[in-house]
C-alpha cells in the first residue's frame, strides 16, 4: 500500500501544469476597423406558420429552373422567383401523405437541409428530377443504418431522395420519397448538418454527382459517446456518397471508390467517410474560383471554427476544439496546433468575444467572387447564428488560425450601420411581434453568386446589393 501511495504521489508531482482558459483570444474582433458596410433590400418574405415566423434554414439556387428554393424547418419547401416577387410552396415534407413526420421541436431539429442534383433539370440523365432532403423525424420504426452506441434514442435523422416528374412545375409532382440512410440520434441537439453537391465539379470529374453530408456528433456536450474520432462510427463526420449507387451495406446508395479510406479495406473504417473529427458541421460550401471546400463547424463552448476541408482530413474534435486541446469548460493553450496529423482552422473566434452573445455558433459559408459589390470581392463570408454578426476574411492568402484576420460586415440602413439582429427587431415591431432576442441567421447563394441572408425570427430574406 505504501509503495502504491509513493507511485501515485510521484505521478501526481510529475503531471504537467497546463494553462487553461475560456477565452484564448484576448484581442477582440475589431468593431469598426476594416468593417464593410453593405446595402440590402428586403428581397422576399416567407409566410408565418400559426403566427410564428418562418424558421428559414437553407436557401439555394437551381439554375435549370431559374428559381431559388428555401426551406422552413417545420416542413415546407418554397420556391422563389429570381426577382423575389413570387413565393410558392413547392412541397410540404410534413404532409401526412409522405409518411415522414418532421420532428421540429426546439431550435435544432427539423428539416436540416436539402440539395438538388446537378442534373435536376437535364432530361435523359440519371439525376433528372432528383433532389435530397436531410431531416429529423419522430418515426423511429425502421431499423437505423447508423447508431452512436448509447444515449436516449431521441429521434431519427434520415436522408430522402425525391423525384419530380416535371422539374419546372410550380409544385412537386412526384411520388413518395426513397429513404437512403437513417441515423438513430442519441440526443436531441446538433444531430445533422450540411448537404450539397460540389457545384464546381463538371460531368466527368471525380466529384460530379457525389453528395456531401454533414453528420453531427449526436449531441449532448463534449462528445460523450466518443464517436468523432471513431472511424467505425458514422457520427461526427462528413460523408461523401453516390446517391444513385447501390454498393452500400443497405444497398440504397453508393460508396465511391475514390473516397479516401475505401482503398484501405479496413472493416474498422467506414467507406462513406470523407472527413472525420467534426462536432456540428452545419454549413459547408465551395469557392467557385478554385473549388476549395470550407466548413463552419460549431464549437462546444469556447471556440468557433472555419475550416478548409481536404480529402481524408481529421479536424480534431473532441481532442481539439479549434487549435486548442479540448477541456470541457476550458481549453488548454499548451501545444497549440500541436498535432501534425490534424487539420486546424483557417480562422476561429472565441464565444466570449464582446461582439457576440452569451451563446455563439458559426454559420455561413459564402465565397464571393463577383464584381457587383467590389468591397466583398474575393472574400470568404461567414457569420454567427445567434448574434447575427457577419464576418469576412480574404479568400486568397488564407490565414492560419486565430481571429486576427476577422473583420465585420454591417448593414447600411438609411445611413446608419446596423447588425442583422437590429434589423430583425425593427421588422418585428412593424409586424406587431415581440422583438427577437437572437437572429438565428443563415446564408444562401442566389444566381451569379448573390449573397442572401435568411433567419428564423422575422421571415424576411435580405439580398445584399451594390
């Protein structure tokens, strides 16, 4: 017993002292230095549901039909004309005829995302009429394809394929959707994420027609089931699949031979995985000029991060939160970016930054390569969900971590600089509603690289204009 006590004491003395902090960036994001003021117009307004503003989550353009589409997390998918004058309900996923009851309780559950196949409007092609939805459902009867190995079986998240008979029709005219994959969710938060096809891939390219899927770590806090670094587990990853293939274990989708871990033929590594080590990969997008893929991965409680995504990368969660060793309530400033096997953020910011609110969550991402708004040209634009703050960094000569490169974008409202939340609160007053306390902002891309800002608080879609 005495010998054991001596050994334990020696180990205790030998343990290194680590520097812990809940704010690794003491120099805040500048409030005015380098700030860009942009003009905007109220492009369109989505309808309330039972007096509650639309919970707009995703906005994309579908060039073939010359329409944009935007989703409400509770089920409706709306089409928007390019001039914003016409808003039409294209499909209500929550309609009982589809048998897919949407679980949309709380802020984080519902219709998470949707994506149109790049051949959606090309008759005679395999992708003609096809689009995909990534959503939470209360129907847990079918057996899941992926489980986290614990938790409370909160609900399921499913990937569905829809096929329109006439893609240009005003409303969806196809039949019931086909289920491709199903995740049994252990907890009710940060379950699903981004969904999209690489728009820079041309037919014949390796990436053409492959669907990227953001899968959260299952929720709760601190990745309690230790899934994000587990390559045999589908949670905490970005998948890449061929939605029309059939070589998956369930026979409903394809696993591309070019995926980074397929050649390993390791039964302990899922072939679907494109990137590992993510927490809440809610938004990703591509640079239209060079094809770079960027991910906004929502942090735990200290660091929000923006990543350059590369094939087979490990983004570090939950060993790392951004560039820092994860420590639940704090992060360690020892050995910053200290593992060469990890891919660290190009920029990151502290949730404690004075520009933000008590809760923060990164969103975006939009790479503006247009010329209509010169001040935004060649910028990567992202934002913070609750506060509605919008930020930019250079799209060329990328930064290498920290928040030093981050600067603000604010709205010009009749000569006064305002944040999105301030615009929403003013609109709420006009609507006769209680002003919102948070913005719940997302970004969308319109034709010719337009930037549109959506939110869950006033139903208004705002277009950034020259």
